C-alpha cells in the first residue's frame, strides 16, 4: 500500500522525506493518513453507551473518552475554530502567552499564536486527563495482595507496580515474561492496521520473591532434555500426548514424536498423563533442565567462572582516594561472591590487575608469603604473563590477597601518570579467561579518556555543534572499530565486562560502554567522584553488582508456534545470527525485548505459544537450560487486542526501539516516528473500536489511557531530548542503561513516584500514596520524595515548617540545611517514619539510590524538576497536557 504523508502545514518539508534504513523503514515507517479499510472484518457494534474515565463502550470494549462534552472542556463540534479556541484556553496557563510547542517537537502546530486566539473559556482541569498514579492505585486496590495463577491462556497480569503473588500453573510468571498485548491479531493485515507492536519482554533471571516457589530442576540423566525432533522445542505443558502415551504432538510445530521408554507414562480418561502434576516440565511455565555434555563447549563440563578486578591507578584515581577505598572494600566484599544454592562457599575464582599506560598482573597463589607483580608494557600485543596463581580461590588465598590490597595504594601513591589505556585492559582480561578455559566477568574501574598510544586510543569528539543535526547520531556510535571487534571476541570467549567510570570530563561513554552493552555487562558512572559524598552510592552499587545472581556463557533461543516468529531482539546482548541471542553473562536485572511478526494466519482456537530457552553456566560450573513458556490468545477482533494491551510493556519496546534507531536516524526523525505511531494506534482504536461520537473527542483505550504520558516522558529523556545543556556522555549513559532494562525499570524511569511526606501518617506502614508527577502538586510548605529507580530526591519547600525541619535534619530552619550533607537518623517519629519509607523504596528497586536533598528554587533543583514528567521539560520537551493536545490533533488528522 502506498504511504500517504499527513498534511501538516507547519511540518518542515525535509522531515517528510528523511532517509530511513531499509530495516527501520519497516518498523518506523511514516504512517498513512487514515487506517486501512476494515472491509471484510467482523462488524463492531456502534451502540451508544455511557462515557467517563474507564467506561464501557457500546461494543463491550472499555475505553476512555477524554474529555467528556459535559465537562466544559471543548465543544463537540468538529470545526477547527472550536478546537483552536479550546486549545488556546487550555494551554495558555501552562505555556504562558506563547502557545507554540517547543522547538524540538517534531513539527509545530498548524497555526501560530494569533490564529489560536478565541473567546475566553474555562481552563481545562488537569485532573480531567488520565492519571498514571490513579491507574496504579486502582490496579493495586483491585489485584494487590492476591494470588495470580497462570493457568489461563492470554490473561492480563497485574501491573508491574502492583504487589501480587504468582502461582505457576502452566505459564511463565509475568516477572519473567510480559507482552505488549496478550491477544495477538490473527492476521498480519490486522497487525499492520492497528500498529500495536507484537513483542515480549523477557527477563530470564528475574528474582523470585521468597513467598513464591523457586524453579524446579529436572534431570533426565544421560538422556538429557526431551525435545521435538523437528522444531527442537523442549518438553512443556503444550505438548499433547496421544496413542496411549506412546507418542506426543508438539504444540509448536504439530510434529508427532515418539516418547522414549524411560519417559513413558499412561494417560487418564481425559488424555492427560497420570504423572502430569509430578513433572515440572508438564505442569509449570518455568523450570530448568540439567544439561548433558552435548550442550557444553567441546563436549567438556565447564570450569567455574572467574571475576577479575582491573583497577586504573592513574593520578586521578589515586588523588580522589578511590583506589584506597576500593582496595579496603574488596577485603570484605569478596566474601559475598555468588555461590551455588546450598554450597558452603563460592566456586568463583578471582584475579587482580592494575593499569595506567601499562598493565600489572599479580600472582596471589596461596603458597606465597607476598604477592608478586608482573608488568606488561607492550600493550600493542597483549598477553597474560602468568596463569598459575593469577586466578585463585579467595578463601584459600585470602591472606595474600589482603596483603596485595594493602600494598596497591602505597605502590602508586606518588604516581604522576595521567594517561591510560582501555582496550588492552579488556583484551588482557579476556585472554586470561580464555587461557583458564572458563567464563567470567571483568570489573573495570576507569577514570579518563584512553589517550595513551595503544589499540583503542580515543580522541575527544564531544562537539555540541552536532546536536540537533543529522550528524548527531555519530556521537552515540563507537568511535573505533576495535571496540566492535572486542565485543565480538568477548562474547565468543564468555567474557562479560562491568565498567565503573569516574570521569571529571568527557570520557566517550558511547565507545567505552560498547563492550559492556553487548556482553551482558553494566555501566556505572560517578562524575567528579569524591569519597565523602559518593562513597555510599559506589560501595552499595559495587556490592550489589558482585553479589547478584548471574549465569555465564548464555545462548537464548525464542521459539514460537506456527504462524509467527521472533524477528528482532533488543537488549544488552550480541547477535551473531538472526535466531541465537548470545550472552557472555546474564544477570537478574537484564531483559531482552523480542519483536514478533506474522508468517501466516493464526488460529483463535490454538492461540500463540512462545518458548524461551536459555542455555547457561551456573556460578558453580554446571550447565543448565532455563525454560520459560507463555501462551497467548489470538483474535480477529481489534477491541480484544486493545483490551489486553500492557502500557508498561509497550513503552519498554518503544524506548529500546527508539534508542537503537537513534544510532542510524536523526533524533528529530525518531521523535517524529514515536508521535506518528502513537497517533496511529489511537486513531485505529477511535475508528474501529469506540462507540460513535463527535470527531472532536479524543477516545483512549482503557488499557492505554496513560500511554501518551509515557511516550512524552520518553521523548524528554536525556538521550532523545537533544539539548546542548546535557553532556554527550550523560545522554549516551542513559541510552546504555535503558537497553538492558526490564518492564519494571522502564515504568519507574519514565513515570517517577512523587510522594508527599509532610502529610504522612507517622503511625502508618508502607509507602504513602504518590501524587501526579507535576510541579502543580508541590507546595511551598511541603516535603516530597521523588524517585525513578535510579535517583532519589528529598525536596523541601521554601515555607517548610521549622519543627518538621528540626525533626528531620536536627537544625532549626530550612536556611541551615545543606543539601550535600547526609540525612541523619534521629530518634523521633518523623525521622523514623521517613527512614522507613526510604528503606522500603530502596528495597523495592533493583539499584541502590543516593538520597539528594534539594531546596525549592536552588540551582540543585534542576535535576529534580527534569523528573516532573507531566511538566514542560527543563531541557526541552512538551508538558503532558500539551502533548496530549498535539496527539489529539494528529489523531484527528488521520481520521479526517
């Protein structure tokens, strides 16, 4: 079908013809002016029904009519004059006198401020637009504290923000897998019509709460896991046993397979195996298999993994006190190395390297009286100078390691060396793991741009003139091909990289973070590191990073039933072909977003089946397969698709899609496409699913009624906002963070929690109810907590009562509060309740958050205000109200 561009008078012509790569042209295609014809599809009722927030439309599909004509928002008349006069009165209180959208917006509104003028009307009440906090509260009230059983196909799970207990009865827990919609359209034409992406966000190592059953491990001995002969899907609850139990039909490809003699069991009168509920692989959605040698490299059992700590001992890290702090912490931190469940001690071995322009390897063999240093100065041809004594068991070599950690700060105390290498450091760690024939992780503590003469030497390319140009995308691409090759080699050798950065200036995060991104690693950044202020954050993040559950040398394959297939993968992974997701390491935080496309028509009776199989090595050196299964409904009815959508999963998909597209597309084009696809999804719902109503009404699907606020927040995120006020490193860092996030993390990131504390119940338990994330909710006499899973702010209003300040900070007034000081734990009800809330929040989140105290109208308040996502962005970006008005106009354009 030919693509017809929407006629938007103020859109620059260049935007209409922006070059798109072939791959992204398919996903990010500019949208047609109106949805395709629905001829031939089942008719949808147009019976009029009551409309309010979350009402049921005449066709039985819940939707949101916003705003309702009775609420004096805008006239239901479809004339452009009534719309412009409405938007003028609605937005002036927010925008001031200039009603044009911000300059970064994909394009302007079709008329200027003069044309927007109209007769005075009532201001639009912000409370009348969909509220994310209300949606979260409603789901918690409805489904919180309940047991969610996974025995039904295609059921919509509780929101990620809701507290619930999962009981696995045949489908994977939503902690492991969530889909953008739980009813897939039966045909590709229907999928193209609605433009809702079909995707699953898979977090294979998600943490299982203590009140839920752990994964069972199935061991078939030398026979190994049972799988289909044709499609290789593993035995699961979707296999149908026939012929008295002697054969089974694969639920994925319909192939009939013989049942091995050791696995035979009789069937009951319902055709089910009598031992169905005794076998995890026949009754549960998630479980593990013990793998045989056939699943191991070179048919050999793997060795336990190793952790190598590689410390930059250049002048900057010595002067800041980082090296001394780190060495002191490692003495106790290594007691927390991850261990196999039930094991007395960890099997993970450790090694140590220090570096600046050259590398120093250390022999810490337990039989030595003192550690020995070996220096490699030829960084162009990196090699490991010793094998025996480099990777050791921490418990056996504890005394030698402690001596080394005591000596390192003194050895380099007088150094003046400021230049560093970086690529040879990764190369050295990888070669050490390769020589030891084991997988592992490198913990690199680095401070500056690697400018020393060596492979991977980088130059400062931070050019603000490129921002908001077609060349801006180059700022986020790796600077040298050596890092791309290094990432590939690390994955091949099961070497993951975690990078801790301590920059005082530009360090090219986009390049140095490339290897961690593609090896299943993480990047942490501490700008202008100071021991006094950053110690707690750094040590807590390091501790969590070392101790978190993890697997190594992973290969993940996503199989589907007939009619659709996995076509694209997003995450902290490496793809050497189109089907195998390679992971040097996979931890409990990392998620992979998988997109699906139709191959054929799907059956409503059979549904859609997804199986994720992850082959990996445990921290104890065992080879295992972790299996997650999920069954979804299929429907030829668009209302059913919209009813089962998950906004949180959708925004995860859109964020990762946009962050990958920004490497090849101008940011202006990426933002334009985000708006286009949002408008198209809502226009399709409005045209095909909603009851008949005036064109001037914006009708949102109930399951997606807060989707626009998330999309707007995404476009205001540091990576996409396109502001010269933000450092290139900070923007690249945000991009790296999001690429590995699961649904829970992206939900918190794109809609932070704003929690009022001045009115909290001192005798209460739990976290107080949050309010909408907007400046309008702040009060000069108030105290608020704001958190997004990565940052935690305590905001103090100018007129905050002195007695409250005294109880929290132990100072007489707000003027005496210094933002950089630590919050004291005091013996009074206010302080105890505040710390109880802070501890609850930090325990809920995957990452430790440093508490930052900010006062109203201080300079330090800017980062806090940037997280008020319903407001106009500090660095650019529209308010929620403005964006919703703009989306309405785009929807209307598509429907005209």
